[in-house]
C-alpha cells in the first residue's frame, strides 16, 4: 500500500510536469482567466449594486470575492473539455493503460491532481492579485481556514475529475460522446455555481443542485475560501465533498469494470 | 520472477481453450476475429504468432492480457484469468504493442522508467540495477533525458521494450515490436531478446510480419488465419507442410539447352541463352547433390546457389490453402 501511494505521487508529479511543459498555454490561460474574471466581477458587482442591498447574503465585496475565487479555481477544477480517456478508448490506446496493475480511474485521477496543482499555482494564484486589485476580494484569516480551503480545492478537483471520468466511460458504449460531454459541461458549470452563486438559485433549482455533486466542484471551495461558509458549516461542506469523491470513485471503478467487458479494440 | 508450474496451476504459461471473440460491426455481419482457438504454451518457449492483417493475432493477445473479454471459450495466462485478475496478471507479464506507447510522452524517458519501477513495486536497488542493465543493453544512455516524443522510432521501440521488461516478467508478449525499424535496430533488438531469454528463461510470444524475427527468435510457430489456427509446429516443418521447394541456380560453362527432364526437378527458366538456369526441387524427394550430378552430366557447372524457401511465400501458401 505504501508503495502504491508512492506510485500515485509519481503519477501526480508526472501530471504536474507534463502540464508545466505547455508554457504558452499557461500564459494564454492567465490572460483568458483575467478577462473572464473582469467581466464576471463587473456584472455581478453591478447586479448587487443595482439591487441596492445585499442579495442572498452577498454584498459588493463578497460577490467580487465569489467571482475571483471562481477564477482561481477554474484552471484546476476541470468542468469541460476533458476527453483524453474517451479518445484513448476509441483509438485503442486504452490497451496500454489496462496493462498496468492499477485501477484505471485512480491512475488518471493522480495525474489530474498533479495537473491541477500546477494550474492552481501558475493560473490560479495570479488571479488573487488581479482580483484584489480590480474589485477587491476576501482571503481566509487563519491558517486553519487556508488549510481547509486548500483541502476543499483538492476535493473539488477530485470530484470534478471523477465526474468527467464517468462521462468519458460512456465511450465504452458509444462511438461518439461529444454531445454528451457538451451537455454535461453546461449542466455542471451551471449547477456548480460558476455563473451565479448557487445561493441565488430559485428554491427548486437549489434543491436540484444540492442533489448533485456539482456544487462541490466550485461553490463549496469558493464559499470556504471567501469566508461565506465558516466554522461548522465549512466542515460540513467539506464532509459533503468527501462523500461525493468517494461515491464518484466507487462509480468510476464499477463503470470501468462494466465498460471493460464492452471494450472493442480491433486491430493493432 | 520465474513462475513455478504450481503457481501457474499447470504446465502451461498460456492455456487457450476454444477462445472466441466476435466483433459487432455497423452495417456488416458480426466478425469472429478469433474463432475457437485452442493452444498451450509451456514456460520457456519462444513462440511466433503469425498471420495476415486481420487474422486475429492482436485480438488473441488482447484476450490473453485482460484487455478484451472473450465472447466464448477461456484463456489462462500465468495461471490467471486475464479478465477477472487483470491487475495480478499485469505484474507477471510484459507487453509491447508496437503501435501504442506506454511511456509518458511529454516527459524525459527516465521518468517513465522511474514511474514503472514504482508501479511494479521494485525496491530502489533492484530498480536501479535493472534500469542500468536495460539502458546499457539497449543503448539508451543518450536518450534518457530526452522527452519521449522527441525520440526516433527505433529509440522509442527500444524504450518500449525496456519499459515492458523492467519488472523481469515471466512472460513477454510483443505485438509487432520491429514494425518500421531499420535493419540495425531490428538486429540489436533481436540480440537483446535472445540474451534476455537465455539469462532469465523468459517465455516469449511474438507477433510479427518480419520472418527474420521468427527465424532468429522463435522455436515454434503458430499460424493464425481467419481467427483459426492453421499451423502449429516448427518453422522448417511449416515449409515442409506446404511443400515449398528449394531452387538450384546453376551457372554453366557455355550456353546450354533448357535442362528439362532432370529427375524430381522442375525447370523454371534460363538467362543468357541458357548460361544460367533455375531448377526447383523438393528436398524430401531428392538432394541438391543428386540434382547437381545430373546437371553436370549435361554441361560443365561453373557456379551454383541454392535459394531457400521464402517464409513470406510459405505463409502466403498457408493462407491460400485454407481460404
């Protein structure tokens, strides 16, 4: 078991280094994140200002914080566009993955945690400065709050990855999954609370969101890091994230097992 | 680590019984890529698994390694059920799919070896010793710090083989390991595999289109055609089985009439007004010496060569005989 932990550490490190080789993409990512952040923060802050009072607990500063913490996370938490595994199923390259004595979903998860760590440092951290300068943001006050916030980010990355992984598993059954990944991205992005806070949703939609893992991807770590959720509420939110990571992990393992029996790699 | 017969659960390291895999196809009837295949491989054997494109070679290998589920029949590899015990099996086999990489594309080659050593739970001294050995034997010293994507095909194939053999597996399965390699790269890879087998008594299963691989590496040949086993035996036996003939080419002192009617031979043709003539004969019925004696009675022989059966031709005949 200890040996396997080292293996996952090395796989994560490989994911980190692999991502670090794409310097130009990182620079472009920082630029895009900043522009997108300025737009989001401006709209949200003016919406709150237009309402003339706090909206569902958000004043101008806290909604700016919400917007910019979302920008910090967006490079790390993969909400859209990941189809590497589905592509490998369709090309047959997945055969090489199955030759390793490791569970497939954990192999990929480790690599993604490494990728996310680099994205957080290289693409996320600069957003703290941009956000603080542009429209202001709130940071955790105590080291324990920082630690809980970072743990929440890691859980958000894992949960979002495992969600994508499950969607990619559809490739075992379907020849084409682009429509499915697109639909998933739209729903996930909305219910994760990336466009507007989940707290602003109408009651029925908030209930729908609460029944899904999506708020754990963005809203939960943003709430904790911006101080919107504190104390026991923050710990409860992290416990919910842990639950979703475990549930999605178990689902990933069993769907892989079922998909493996359906795999068709012809030739080569 | 060598597997004992007790650990394998029998005398065979590969045991395939009526193995079948059917692929469903859109707008076409289902295809039995592997169709009721039965064979065994004993530990330490080196088996060439040959056949035309689409004959079922790769599909068989993917069922032996736990990648594809059989439609019917059973496969046991190193004593494991490959589908149910994929991860246990993976610790005992080393596999190279010539067209699919198991290396980390964007990272220096040595990181792939480091990760694979950890995946296979090699302790640090053993990992270092084995990596150093493979780097030396496969001449990879200069490429270790290069990203895998920048390696030439020959360099990458050597790295793939090293990656598959890092944990000293009891069974090595190579699917087209020499595809696209130049003559020198092929030769050095073969030398390495011969040495590995000699020193570790590794079992080898090899698919290839290159008959040189089979001749140099394998003591047994399985020919697969349309998902079925068409031949199982030695390479020379294969040539005998399809009745391939050897060809005697003689250079004569002077232009000579066509050498028809020499016992047990067939006249194939002549060049230069009959100075060079070609005669096919069956080595089971007559000998090169007997044919030569007959020829010498008709004309002075200055030089001669004997063309051995072309193995590609042998396989082609097997295919056409079974279709």
